[in-house]
């Protein structure tokens, strides 16, 4: 049974019509299937899908990112990687089922795969805690990332979570510390790490595994510090203003690429990833292989510096460049020309103010 979103009502009606046309059993018994009408209706469905999905607002993209039928991390791991070996436990408390982690092969190269998994049905979602990781999950990832770093194995992460689990037990076991340590571990790796946001990238629960050399998003995924409903509840005390919050938060892939927070967008099939999972899995695999190849000739220090520079330049005009007068690992900020001019004017504002007054007085005397 297919699941439809609020803005897909017309598509639902048309697809139900197609299903009816494909059935040879009518009210008068077995009848001939009208293939021409099926073809025309399918073309109308594709046209509607293109029209709707090319004009989605931020809140509608949030709904698509959370779609029940959207492929999850477990699906991509099975489709993209071979000889996957699941590893469990943080060697401290227990195993967290909301994250799948282990080693596998892609293009005959070993990689560490980490996937935040929401689950496919109600039972598996409860078991996976709806993709909300606990401290032991982050500690498991840290353990395996350090192992991968030791053996020079790249790290691939699939991000899909509403956020880290906020329960009492998680807080008692050091949730904040676990997230901070996971971010620190990601940033300090000497091997390339690539993160693909396949659905929701929510809060610190996502960035704990997405502090990577390359952050890639599927076209209809989202990445933000809080959910639109949470933002609306805090700012306006009204969860119904989720659309307004989603637009203000700039959480879509297109907005984040423009802000240089992410590095690449993978286009989705017509109607979203859930309508053609095999196609989007192939595109993700191609992107991972391409990005891994771009780091083949990088040394450990160059990989580390690439990641460091990437995050330091977010929100800045020119970012941080290596300075010639400090150590190789140092980074210095390169000011833009406009910024330099503004600083110069600010420092000499009284001199320029004096010149301005003299000029005005001269003009007044000439006019009089």
C-alpha cells in the first residue's frame, strides 16, 4: 500500500485510476485492458509529479524527507556495498540499534559504513528508536572511526535522524559528551569521510556524524539545527507555523548549497527517492566513488586540513588559507577587498569626516 502526502491527492486519484484500468476484472466480468488510456493517464501522472515536485516549498520538502516509503540507510547499505560485516557495541554499555555500522567494499575498496536507521515498519521503528541515537550509538561510531583511521579506511555515513534521543537514560549516560566526542573524532580523522543526508539531518544528532570532508544531500532531504515544528514552538509558541519556520531556517539542499554548508546535491527521481529507490542508490554509489577518488592522492595532513578549512570558511567570504609565517597546520583568515576597505574607513573615520566637512563648507561658500 502506497503512502501519499497532503499535496499528492491528485496523484493518488490518478494512480488509483491506473490500478483500476490494469485490472481485467470489471463490473461485467473479464474485459479488455485499455492500454492507451493507461498510457495517457500515466503521462498525466508524470506531468503532475513534475509540476508539483518542481515547486515544493521548504515545509513540503520536509514532508518528503520524512516520507514513510523513503529508502532508509539499511536499503542503501545492501544495494551499494558488498561483503558488509556488521559490528556492534561500544565496549562500555551496550549496542544501539538506531545506528548500523560495519566494514564493507565499494568499487573493491574497503570502507567503514555508518548508517542512522529509522526502521521500515512499526516494530522495527520502535526497535531502532525512530533513528534517534543514544550515547552508546555515538560511542560505537567513535570506536569504529578510530579503528578505520588506524588502518587508513575511508568513512561513509548515511544521515537520517530527527535528532539525538533526549530521554532521561541517554542524558544520564552522557548524551552531550558523546555527541561532542563524535564531532571531535570526525574532525580529527586522517582518512576522508563522506556524509550523505538521505532524509532528515536533525540537530546535533546529525552533525555528530556529518562533520566530514564532503557533505552531500539528496534533493528532497533537509539539514537543520532543529525541526520546523520545534522552531515554530519556540519562536511563536505555535507549531502550526511550521511552513514559516521552515522557510526561515534555510534547511533545504538548494539553500544549504548556496550557503556552502554542503558540497553537493544528488537529484532525485521524479516524485522523490521512494518512487525509484534503485536509481537513487546507483546515483549515490557513483557520487561516493567519485568523491573518494578525489582524495586518492591526499596525505593524512592534507585530508585533515581540507576538512578544517571547509568548516572554518562557512559564513566567510574567502575562508581560511594557510599562512606563510606560521606552521604548516596553522590557518589565517584572508579578508575580502570590500572588508579591508570597510576596516580602513572605520579606522580613519575622523580624518574622512574632517575632509567631508571642509568639502561641504567649500561648496556652501561657492554657492553663496
